[in-house]
C-alpha cells in the first residue's frame, strides 16, 4: 500500500513538474523553428518599392536598317499597376532621329517573383537632325505609341530584369527646299516591331 502511494506521489510530481518543463521546451523549440522559418521567408522575399528607376535597350528592326533605342524612366507603383514618365533616344538617322518623352503604364498580371505584364508607352517625339548630309530646312516630331507584353523576374532583392516584345509607332516630319524654291514636306511614320530588355532598380 505504501509502495502504491509512493508511486502515485511520483506520478503526480512528474505531471506537475517535469511535464510542464517538457512542454515549455517543445514550445521554445517550435518558436525557434518558426522564427527560423520566418527569417528564411523574409530573406527570400522580394522588396517591391513604391518607386523605381529603370533603364532599357530596345531594337526596332526595319526593312533596310535596325534602329536602337536607349531609355530611362521613373515610376510609381500602385499594385498591380505601375505608372511613370520616361525619355529615350531612337536612332533612325533617316535623316531624323527621335527623342521621345512619354508616359508609361504597366499592369502586372500575377503577384509573384516571376510574372508576365502588359504595358503601353505614349508620348511625343522630339526630332533631331542626325544626318547632316541631307539638306533639311525644318523638322518636327510627332506621336509615340508603343504597346507591349513582357516578363519580369528578380535578380536580387533590389534589382529586377524585364524582357519585352511589342509594336512601336513613331511619327515625325521634315521640310526641304528644292532648287526651284519649292518646299517639300515629308511625313514620316515608322511602324516596327520592337524587342527589348532592361533593369529595374
């Protein structure tokens, strides 16, 4: 009888002392485990800033020549939309090249590290006479319109890479004076497919 009472006493002592310690120890391990998991997830998460700067390079192949375009833009993010302003230089040399000033809109189709998007750029082209061998009396720019689709993915926590493909319309005009004192105005419209890539900071 005394042995049974002693066994019950030991069991009660274990339940009220050792078992809470074991539970607390497991809880501490779980906290440490979940803390580690949270740390891993946080280190892998991509930082989407409210504003960004992007630089890009496009090629616009034509029937006779391929024109390059360099661009830079500043954008604000309103998930899933991004809106910004930008400037670029398109080298046509025919006889004009163009300096577009544009508004850019982008819509992110899914929320992920790697995602497709649709975008559009529209603005005004400032004309620049780059072919000085062609006699031009006066020139001016015109419309820019560039819808595109693309994909964007993360390179690091602060840098992303994007690839795009789309269709580009550039308009400009120039006026030339002939030997008989007549003037001829030429309206130029470049309609080309465009492929590009760039970095977002």
